[in-house]
């Protein structure tokens, strides 16, 4: 008799836990459906924009560094973009320095990344082979993307391209033209 009572108590407890598990699973799946179907989830996409610099030879004058103005270049190469709706995540600089002592830093607003070394070799400086270029990833040092976006360059460099990874809060402007890559 005692065993019968214990088994009934166990059955009642397990049915309560099954009911809770089913209830939580329904709530979780409903939440996922709502989040995935809401326009908030579809508003921003991380995209990459490639700024082509065609192996431009860039060097500072009299000890001063050179600057690549990213927003200006982005507007020139992608004139339909609404730059105020972009949030910069990071950039990849594809460049090489003549003696391996070049440097690059990303400026976003009043924030600046530490100087990153741009590798190179005098014998391969004028070689256009893809493998002769260094790839340097510079992360946005700011909590937002307000202000200027610039890459400060130091040394004797050749820049092939800059790849910007941005969160586009108005993807329709860009997607309508059938260009670009969603990440």
C-alpha cells in the first residue's frame, strides 16, 4: 500500500514537471518566432564595402603621416549610401610598407586605435602579387560611429584596398542597386 502511494506521488510530480517543460518550450518557441519575424531583427545587416585604391603609393611628407578619409572615399565609390545610417565595426587595410616599418591607426571621432605595424619587404615593394600585401584589421575604438573615419598611415606604403565592415541600418538603399555583400 505504501509503495502504491509513493508511485502515485511520483507520477503526480513528474506530470507537473512535464507540464512545466511543455509550457516553457511553447513560450520559448513563441518568443523565437516573434523575434525572427519582427522588423527590428531585419533592420540592420553587417555588410562589407571594398574601397579600391589601385595600389596607390602613399607616403607622408617631412615626417608627417598621410591620411585616408574613409567616409569621403566611401561616398565617392558608393554615392547612394546614407553614411549617417552606417555603424563601423572594423576595417581591413590591404597594404605593404617598403622597409616593413610602416604603421596604421584607425580614427573614429575622437578615438584612435594603437598603431598597427604594416609589414613589407624592399625586394617585393614593387611586386603586385597578392601575397606581397599585408592585411591589418583595425577595430572601431569608439562606442559609436559618429565623427570622422580615417586611417592614419606612417611610412612609405602602397595601399591596394580598404574593406569596411559596417552595420547598415538602411539596407534597402544598398540592396536595391544589387551590389554589395551581406555578411
